[in-house]
C-alpha cells in the first residue's frame, strides 16, 4: 500500500459535539462509505503531549512530553521523520508547537513560520503562534501547501475550537458554532481531496469540559472523533482504535517501514 494521507487534527474537539454539529462530514461519510470510530485520548488530556502521541505513537508517559510547558524537540520517531527518510514529501499547516516538536525548538517565528526545508522532518510548513489565528486560514494554508508541494503526508491543525472552548466551555453556543464553522471549512476541500485519492483522517488531540479546560479524565475531555475517509479504509470496520495506534495507521497507509503499533481490521485487504 502506498497512499497519500491528510491528517486533520481539530484541536480540542470532543466527540459528542462533533457528532451533533458536523453535518457536512456526515454527508461525505455517507457518500464515500467512510467510517466514524471514536477514540479515547491518552492521559493527560493536554495538547502538546497528545500531538506527540498522535504523531509518534508514544503515550505521554513514554515520550516524556507530559505537559504543555515542555519545549524541546521530540526524541521519538515521528511520521514526518519516517516519511522523509523513506523519500516521501511531508507538510504541515499547524500550531507552532508542532514545529517545535519536529523541526526547531524554541520556535523562531521569523525563521520557522513559513518553511521550505528539504532536510527538515516537516519539509513544507506554515506554522502559527496565535490561538485565534483563523481556522479558515489554516485550511487555506494547508491547501496551498498541498497544491504547491503535493505532499504524501499533510497535517492540518486548526486551534479555534480549543480556544473557544477555553473561553466559553464545551456546553456553549460559541463552542458548538465554531465546530459547525470548521465542518463547513472542511467541506470546501474534502471532496477534492477524496477525488484526488487521498486517505483522510479527522480526529482531535483531546476534548473539552464544561469548565473550559481539559487535562483530566472526564468523558468529554478524553473522547474524541476518529473519522476515516478514503478507499483504503474498511467501511465495515468496528475496531476499537487506541490513540497510540493512529501514528502506525498513517505509516501503514503511506507504505512506510516502521515498528509502530497499528490497529487491525481498519484497512481494506
Ligand atoms: Zn486547550
């Protein structure tokens, strides 16, 4: 199998709200026989530890990235590093912590914000350091990278859902409406990505609680969507996927040699 993969990481999106509010995603799921599997985040349900988990397969206790204040490069093998070392093209439109984990730490906005660097693990990037940088811009930056560089692995990582959750909590019109808005942005591009043969994974790092935080063990903090769209996925899949297996799933799709855990029964054939 050698597929191209787009990983959409909607920061701070709890599964229940995604299921209630993402009607366009539901439409594409039906049209393309996609599959909606939920996933439970590893602990603590915090951003930087779970970016590392999703992109390397290592749970926070294993990676040592246990809270958001740890500013250093990852010491784990990431999808970006595996893909680049095996001749694939990598790209990301993402929050600057992703640049810190896999390219340069600490983030230097002048040098690191807009990046074309063939020897970097993330070879083409647009990184932002503002929590209210518009999600629409994140999707547009990503689509620019996709059209310009034709990446094999593209990470798209908007922050406004998390940011709005911190201001208003998960049980708020504001939080739900930003999820609905991102559902529409996603719908601008999903059709063309699927028609171009991409395998698209939509998930989140962690959810959000009604107090406007996350980090704990509540269902709404840990339970996030895992939506798989593309012809490589088994539409009848009922597998229980661990968050630590999403990295390996991406590696399998990309056809990489790797030693990451990955879930059985999710892929066709
Ligand atoms: Zn947050």
